[in-house]
């Protein structure tokens, strides 16, 4: 089952990129898997998968993913 895709809002600081996106339609206290990758002008990063469980309905979930940089020579 898929919940779709999202484009992240990016905040670039040097070589670091902080991205924010929102996933809707998830149920409280359920297990999910998210896949993320970075697509830039210098290439595409490997896909990273993360398993997570949503919190109770009154407590939103926050996830931090570390991505390997795709750097041009």
C-alpha cells in the first residue's frame, strides 16, 4: 500500500540541506516504512528506507534522516 509522494521544502546551509515534508492519512500507533532519496543536478543519492511507528493521535511523529551527499568532482 502506498500513500504517495511529496516534494520537500529545503533549507540549504553550505553542503547541508534540511528538508521538511508532510505525510497525511497515517493511522496512530501503526508501523510504516518510508523511502527517501535526493535528486539534484549532480546526481541521485541511494534510496534510504526507514521503518517507524506513529505515536498516539495526540502526539505527532518526528523523524530525522541522514543522507549521504552526492558531490561533483
